[in-house]
C-alpha cells in the first residue's frame, strides 16, 4: 500500500490584508515538521499541494527540514474553500456584521460554523447581490474537487509515500469522504485540525484507510507548546 501524509499548512497571516502567506511561526512549524520526519526516517517519493501560497510555502519548508529536494506538483483540488467569501455572504444574507478577528477569531469561527452548515444545505446564494456573478463554489463542487484530488492519487498509486499539503476545510472534506461521516462531523474535524497537523492514511486502488489524525508530535515538545496554533 501507499502512504499519504496529509498536512495542514503552517500558521498563515490571519487578520492581515493578505492571509495567504505563512507567518514566521508558520515557517518554523513547517521546518520542525520536516525535521521530525527526518528523525523518523520518513522521506517522500512525491509531493503535492494546492495552488495557494501558504500551502506551497509549507511544503517547501517541510522538504527543507527533511533535507529533500522534490518537485512539488500542484492540484487545485487541495485548495481551501473561500472562507472569507463564505463568511461575507452568510453575514450579508443573515443581516449581521462580519465578526472581527480579535481574541484569536473566536466569534469569527463561531459564525463560520453556522455559515458552513447553511452552505452545505444550499441555503446561501453563491452569487454577489450586486453583480449576480458567482463568487463561491457550491458545496457539491467543493466535495467533488476534493474527491477528484484523492482519486488522482489513487490513479497513480505505486506503493509510494506521498506528502500532500492542504488546508483545514479541504482536509476535513477528504476525511469525511474516507470516514463516510456527515457535515457536523466534517466541521468538527475542520475546527480541530491545527497548523501543520498531520493526517496519516494508507491507500491503494480500493481506497483509503485512516491511520492517524492531526498528529502534532513535532510541536508537543518542551519549549514548543506555545507554537500550537489554529490559523
């Protein structure tokens, strides 16, 4: 069987004008993860990310920590859903102000949970009220592109070890398909996955088996516990 290490990107720039960049802590988390893989003797035959900068920066830092040089393939199926756009649409249609990101963004993520439920039920119009142009993929489109990304890995299965760097929502969608669980569990998986958390899966032509969820052994060490983060 092949092995997939599905990694969430390092801490991004939450609350900044450009979220899609790793923070200094994000780079450090990814570097530590790579060093942890090296300590365990884990090297990769293939690396893949979505097209987002924070995902690609994480993959490069992980590989640098291992001491590996690999081409990083891009598959948009591993991209995160547009949670900023979803939040704006949900708040507009709900008639509530968009929560800020103070205090770790607690109010923002409470709102986002409700928005994801409404999105999954088809209760939000994925169009801008002014232009009527789509600005958000449907829940079904999100489901299908993540499913296709997983199937692409299976199609190339060669008893290899693969690093895939993605984001919390896409990773939760992937696990929900592997575990065949519902939306509520998917959202819980999303909210629990920390930066550079590792989901370990075995796979072959018949499908995937989950072996480990949200491992953070590289951060759960003396002097590193303050490096645990969600955003």
